C-alpha cells in the first residue's frame, strides 16, 4: 500500500491540499485491496460450491442406484419384501411404544 509523506510546505494552504490528496490515495489503495480480497473470496466460494455440487451429484447417483436395486428386489421377491416391511413396522412400533412407557 503506497502512502504519501506529509508535506513540509505550509504556504497558502498547500499542506491541507496535499494531506487531503494523501488521504484520498490511501483510501483508494485500501479500496483496491478490499476489492481484490473480495474477488479472491468469491473465486474460492465458487470453487467450493462447484466441488460440493459434484459431490452431491455423485451422492444422488449412488442413491438412485440403491433405489433401483430396491425396486428390482421388490419386483423379484414380493412376499419377502412384504415380510421385511411388516417386520420393520413392528420393530419401529415397539420402539416408539417403548419410549412412551
């Protein structure tokens, strides 16, 4: 960050003008630094969001595969599927009722 030295010439208000220019230049440098930091932050957030989207897409594909496998199993073994569903329902019912007692 560039900063201007304080002026030593105080004739005719030049010191005030030079100080104001120095403050303005410092503020511009600070603004430029902030803009650069924000741009870098945006780029990092976008990169992480893209990476997260890729992970989510892979997770979705895995879940879809498991759902397809479950559908296939139910179609091929309907009686077994009903028995498993009934067993799970009884187990969940017992757990829920057990908590209430």
